């Protein structure tokens, strides 16, 4: 069973930055893709950013130019650098890993952006 552990969430003022980390319990080379999703109260979970095993990144339109997804293969960790944060970025952020037909999720980390 794969475990994904997120960290780095917190409270930040609008315009600030946070970096989220997602540590996997096995080599991230084994995943077809890893990514970040978020869910705000009353909303459905939505894609924020994904990174394939071939290093192709995809972003939601709402975060393009502000967020960057990256990975450190040696640490089996994926990151989400979030800059110029806005109150509408407030949500629980979830790490995701896709391996074949298997889809894995972390427990989530809260990001709150105050205006």
C-alpha cells in the first residue's frame, strides 16, 4: 500500500507564498503521474497541478503563473510552490499519485489565505 504524506500547509496573507511537500512511501519513478488537488468547503475536489513521469506539467488556469509543481526523485517527494496566494486559494490540498489503475491520495493539508 502506498502512503502519501503532505506537509507545508498553513495560514498566510494574500500575496504570500507557501511550499507544499508530498512524501511517497516508495519511489516516485513507479508512478505514471503525481499531482495536487484541492477542495474548498462546499466545492468539489479540483485539479491544481500534475506532473507526469516524463516531466510534463499541467496546471489549472486559476493557478498558472503562480504555482509550480516539481519533484525530487532522490527524496521521493513532490512539491507545490505557491506564490502570490489569493483568498480563493484557501482549501485543503491533497497529493495524488497514479500508478496504472491505482489512484492514491494523501490525507490533505489545509491552506488558508487571509485577505
